C-alpha cells in the first residue's frame, strides 16, 4: 500500500510539474487579453511596461549591447590569432556569443556604425533618419530588447515542461498530413499568430537546435508560420484607414497564409531542404499512438516522461539567462544592420519600384484599381511590413488599400524583423532563399486576397 501511495504522490507531483509551468506559459504567450482597447497577450503587456520603465535609458542600453557584440567579436578574433592554442575560444559562452563567421562579423561592424550614427544623429541622414535607422533603432529594437528578455526567460515554460509533447500528440493528425510537420509545431504557429512572429522564430530555432525539427521542418515553420501578431495586424489595417474591416481583414490573411503554408513547402527552395537533424543524423520519426492508448493519454505519458528529470531553476533561470544573452548579443545587431540597409534601399533608391513593375499586368488582370501605385508596394514589404501600407495610405480605392495591406502581412518575411531574425538564427536559410520564398508567398496570396476583396467591396 505504501508503494502504491508513493507512486500516486510521485505521479501527482509530475502532473503538477507539467501543468503549472505549461499553463503559465500558455497564459503568457498565447492567451488573448484586451488592454487599452487592443487585443494582445500578457507577454506584450509586460514588454510595454519594461519599455516604459527603461524609456530614457533604452537608447544607451542598445548602444552598449551592439558595442559589446562588435568589440567582443573583435577581441575574440584577435585573441585567436595571438593565443592560438588557448582553450578560451574552443567552447562555452564566449565562443557561442563572439566567435562568428566573417559575414556576421561584417554585419556586427555595420550595426555598430549604424547604431553610433543613429544615437548621435551624426554622419549621413540616410542612416539615422526616422524612416531608416531611426525607425529600427528607436521603434523596433526596444521592442526586441524586452521581448527577447521575457521570451528568453519564459520560453522554457513552453519548451521544457511537456507541453510540446502533449500538444504534438493531439495534433499529429492535423499538422502531419496537411503541412508535413510534426504535431508539436502547432505550438509555434499558435504562439506566432496570437503572440508575435519573433516568438515563433525563437521557438522554432530552439526546437531545431535541440534536435526536435529537421532542417526542412525548421525552414518550413520559420517561413510559413511566423506571422505577425494580431496587434501588429491592427496597426497595419489602421494605417490604411480600414480598421472597421479588421475581422474580415484578419480572416482573409489567415486563409491566404494557410493556403500558402500548404503549397510553398512543395516548391523550391523549401522542397530541396534536407530531412536531417542539426547534427546531420536522420530523425527517428515515430508519431504512431499505441493501440491501447488515446492521443490524450499517450501525450500525457510523454509529457510526464519529459518533466521527470527537468530541474526547474536551471531550466528557467540559468538556461533562460543564456538564451537572453544569446539573443541580445547575436540577434539585435543583425536586425539593426539588415533592417536599416533594407529601409535605406526602400527610401533612397528606386529598386523596389522597379522590381514591382512586373506585377502590374497581374494586378490589372485581378482588376485592382490604381495598379501602378499598388505595384510599387509589393516588393517594399521585403524591407519592412509596414512600408506598403504607408505607401498606399493615400490611394482613394478601399479595395486597393485592403489588398495591399493584407498582402503585406501575408508576405510574412521582411528584413527589418522576421527576415533578419531568421538569418541570425540557427535555422539554415539563406537571404536568396528568403527572397524567393517572399516572391512565392506574394504570387500565391495576392490572387486569393484580391478575390476575397472583390467579394467584400
């Protein structure tokens, strides 16, 4: 009896160890709440509170972080040349944070220059203006700084306490046949769509690094499910003056993105990605549910097995602190470098207008009014998701503004945030591949959105 009683207590403890952290994680990252009349999630509210608290110091904090990122990389590169046999460079936190490839070293150097010029408002205005470096530095990086801090600390609640194992088992029959993805990827998708695309990228990258996704799966999830949040979609629809149509707007985006997520993985470059894990090994795919168990009971058993050896303090605070440092030092400079460069190209060169010319016949075929104005916006979304809506805001046709705004969100990959995060992450995707996927998403979602728009207007 004593043994049975102990087993019962042990299972109850494991159940609490699974349920409490997982429920807290769900509430923080996925539970929609209303704040100041806007739909958001608790983690975003906390992020805004931290930004407000650090408002006066934030710019200097970002300068210090980007400086540490660049100067640390300089010191490590110099140290490897001078003290070639030192074990300091072989492993550990210093290596992971500062021992970067030549391409990322140059990116950190560019970010350092951009940050200094923007902070001091010196040099050329093309770098520090409110439409280029100023936009990234003052508007985007503070959000990323706080989101990275909170996500780094609290993502383990979603990742390490059995939620993915439990949810994955329940959703195998949806995610695998429809999208060719493991059931656990549904958590990434939900966290992105309800929360934020950056959170989705971080989740996916961590899962890939830990051997839960193959190269192909990580690339598919990162480029098809890291949608911007409901909150940002509200910003987009407000920018084009159609806030009263938010519900049909968001439903249109959701439908178009689901269709794109089904089609795009079957096209290059995603179709050519390898079904191999991060260490080069083949995945041991066995998602079959035992015949004597239901999906829920099997998922629960996997979740309890997962939490059995998890040390709560280490999983949240130690690993979380390392995650925060990694994102601050590695990702923030890349976003500054790539985002600012993309916005400079969009603002000061005709490149995106020229690239948009081939879309004019398609827009005319789809009977989009003011097709010339709309065509200029389609490639601008590759630089920043809000740019197309800003560029089209003064166009008289409601239908055109609706289509451009919805397409800009459905394109998903933009270099001022999600694109830069994907490139800076461990997810194996190149800039040229992101550009090709961006074009594919545009060609697939544009006709769908145009058709729905003609039904609405």
